[in-house]
C-alpha cells in the first residue's frame, strides 16, 4: 500500500515534533544537585544533610536503573 501525500505530511510533522520534544528533554536535564536544590527540602542543617544524602542516593540509583534498562534493550 502506498502512502498518500497527506500520510507523508503527517509522518513528517510527527517526526519533527518528536525530535523537538527529545531536544527539549535533553536541554532540560538537570544534575542531581540541581534537582535536589529545586526540590522542597528541610532547611534545618541536621535534617538537610540526611535528606540530601537520601535524595542523591535515590537519584543515582534511578539513573543507574535507567542505564541498565537501556543496555538490556540494546
């Protein structure tokens, strides 16, 4: 079955939108420290350090898990 010009145009638009979304995702990626700073956390020093360590550990574990999933799919 051959694609009509209308089908080809829809596919082109979809590709452009998908690529633009991916570029925005890459640009918006934050480091773990930037992400923690934007997160609502305690400002009491003793609580801040505990929350920061837990948040950064969770962030790293999530990043590692995503990398492993990607490697398994490759």
